[in-house]
């Protein structure tokens, strides 16, 4: 969750650092700080608990000396509360060395006692200060910051991105990563380091991804990347497709509002380049046909909203590949001694590509012989780099903590994967595949239509319901994960009790929750075709209405049978059943956002939450 930025070049670094940290705010934090090697060879540092504005105000009242080498950090507290002392950077080697860190150093306690045994004293409760003291101790021996890093990182267990600079070396910032993100921004006569590309995207879109257990040294004229043993390594270059404006609100009331409006293009961009004459061909999976033809099980692992996307994807994967599919929460999967084989395809889903629970599950699966495929929205992130194959979603930067456009992009990527694998295995009827592709290509326009025709009404509904204390969500078949997603959105945005159920489960307990006025959203299947599920869900609605529930149905245009049953009907365009989730979720995203706004809550950065949960 922490935000990291480093700069070396000809320009004054403070504004670059603060602007970069501002673009990283979405990662969630509770303190911030910067350090600068100034023109006189001094090292200045300022850090404050609270939002970036607190640090800015402090610097405005008592400025740091200017300098062109600097590092900056936004911290989400893990070891030690959000205080000025625990904020980063941390200093060592007689305050000549500054260090910032993202992640958790699991063996920091033993290292701390080792250092204290040597008379080192600490000013904070953090694991980071222990790393700083270790680097400082090594540097004092060698006078070489890179070799000091190398001597220390091999002793650190856990997940970390570390950046450091020393006042004896203006124009040099050194970084290292293990199980935590770090990317390089390549400028003209200047270079950047960042926890993700948002840190430097306004200055350059040329980037290099740093791999696991690698150390990078940046100077204005160059970049050197070595592994922990000191051997030079090739790094993967990529062009950042997000521009600076993409990380701005663009005039929307919130990042989330902007991102919900981008749901159509998130689907369209994820489809782009992967459908040729009605056939799904995912270029990133070239050369995997033989393996995909041979898999006998697909295991989807993810957390939160990404897991719900996986639950929707299961229906498509089993329908079009005829391979058994299980969906598991990553943090449960790793601790149950699962049965895996070389014919198991483990598909991870992660918007950030840095969710530690998911990352550790991927590494666990890979270590036990399974092939891993990452569906991820963040180029160069750790999970894709730790996977055998990658299918990127192209939803663009998702800044709001609540995942919306990434969710519909994840489902889209899963459907593409299902059709690609189904084709390779000869498991999907070619006519059905073409029909599915036609449906997929129509989704962006249909989502746009929901936004055009229903958004205002849903926002009004949310404002009318601002005092609601509890909302239930019902769905069946592919609509069930959408009920779960709708409930999660309401929990994380409006801070009220919300629960999603499989509609068929009502009579097995949850119906006891129904009392007069209880709001219940129901995702209604299409009445077309046999309509069997439609009839069952409408009777579910009648059962809860009879007990006083206030039912808001999400139903397809033209479904009249639902009208007498529901208090409100929110309409979605006609689509084949497998594609309804992509449309039905949109009203639930809008509703949750509207209710949070009606309650005056922070839609983009809900309390207690971070955009990327990079600790287990
Ligand atoms: C979604 O609205 C939540 N913020 C959260 O559940 C999120 O989906 C989950 O933490 C997984 O994040 P990831 O997709 O970046 O791995």
C-alpha cells in the first residue's frame, strides 16, 4: 500500500517528490515524508503523520534546502502506528543515510536485537528503521551504497521495496525489491523510481520493470540493475499506456465516478486485439496450446471483488472449456494443503498485481508444480511477473479503492480466456463461440446504455435511501456473484451492513432477516428461453415482499413479469444470460457510490481500506 518515489536529475526534487506522492495517494496511507540531498551536500528530511497536505504545509512553513536528489514515501501503517516518528524516511549512519520502505520485514525483531546489542538506538517502532540501520552499518564499512544494499537485503525475510540515498553520493538513489513493487522511469538526463508508474507518469512513459530479488542504482545518466549476487540482469522495458490525465479525476466528482463511467471502454480495451474474424485469439497465450489442451483442472484464486469476478468467470470457463473449475479465496487456498498437479492451471485475478495474499498463493501454486496465469490490470506488477503467463486487462489506472471498471474488465478477460481455451481444446461449438464473441463485443455499448438511462434514477434512489442501515442482495446462477459484489461495494463505500445471498438460499435461513421495509436488491435472470430461473427468482421476490421487503429488481428491458413483484425495477439491455452479470453490476456500483455520496463519505478512499493490500 505504501507509495514510493525516487528522483535523480537536474531539477529541484521536492516538487517532483510531492507531486509523485500525490499521484500515489490512492494506494492508501496515513503518513508521508521526503528526504533531499541539498546543494551543499547536506541531507534534509521531513515527515508527518496524516495526509500529504500536512507535510506540504509543514514544508511551506519551514522549507527544506533545495536539492536535485530525493526520495519520498506515503506510509500505510503496519509495524507501529501512524506517527511522525514512524513515518518514512528513516535515517541512519549519523543521519547521513535516508531509507524508505514498502512491505514487511518479517525477521526485523531479531535483526533489531542484534543491532541493539551493538549499541544502536532506535527512534521508531518500525521494521524500516532496522533495515536503515543495517544499511548504514554496512555503508560505514564499505563506503559503497550498492554493496551495502547487497550485504543487507540477503538477510531480510519478507516482502520489501527499499530505496536509499546517502549524503556522500548526491545524484544516486539505490533500490531493491523482493515480493513488492518497484518500477524505473526513464527520463532525459533524469531517472525515477516508483512503487508504480503513477509516481512518474507525468514526466515519462518509458519504464523498466525490476524483477524479484534485484537491486537498481539510478543516476541522472543511467540505470544499473543487478541481482542480489551482483550479476547484471536484463530488465523488461515497457511503454506506460496511461497518461498523466488518466490518473486525474478529469472533472468527475470522484475517481470512482470517473472509473464507473469508463466501464464500457474498460471492456472494449480488454477485448481489443484479441478477437479476429469472430475468433478469440489471445496473443499472450501463443505457444501454450499444447499445455492448455492438456489441463484437467482450472483453479481461480483472488481476493475481494476480483474473487467475485472469478466466480462469474467459472460459469463461462466450464461452459466453454468443459474443464472443472474451482474458485478460491487466495488467503484460504494457501493454507489448506490443496491438491495440485502439472495439469492444473491456476488463474490469479488481481487489479493491482500486488495483493500479497494472491501473490503468495501464486508462488505457492507454482512451487507445487502448477502452471500459473495472471489476469492483471497493472503492467509490470509483481504477480504477473511471478506467473507463467499473463493476460492483462486494459481498464487503465483504477485509482478509487473500490474496484469497478477493473471488475468488468476481469470478467471480460475470463470470458476471452474461456473462449480461447475452449477453441484450443475443441470444446466449444464454433457457432456458439461466434455468438459469444458477438455478445462480448456488444457489452461496451450495453453498459453505456445502462449509464445513460439509469444512472440518474439510481443516484436519486440512493439519496432517498441515505438512512438505510442494512441492504440485502439476491442473485442466482451468474447473478449470485453479482449479489456478493453489490454487497461488498455497499460495505466498503457506505459502511453499512450489506449481505449477498444465492436467491435459492433464502428459505434455508436468510429469509428470517426480512422485516417490513428491509431493502433487497434482486438480480433477475432473463425471462427469455425456458425462463425457469426467472420464475424461481420472481417467486423469491414475492416471498420477501409478502414479509414487507422493499424490492429493487435489476431486470432486462421488456421483462414485464417482474413489474407487479418489485417496488422498483432498474433496467438493463437484453443480453444472453452469460453476459448479464456485466450489465447487472453497473446499477449496483452506481447505487453504492450514490449512497456513500449521500452520506458525505470519502468515495475514493474509504476508511480502513487501501487500494492494494500488500501485506498478508
Ligand atoms: C474491491 O472493491 C476491494 N477494494 C477489494 O476487495 C479488492 O478487490 C481486493 O483487495 C483485491 O485487490 P486486487 O484486485 O488488486 O488484487
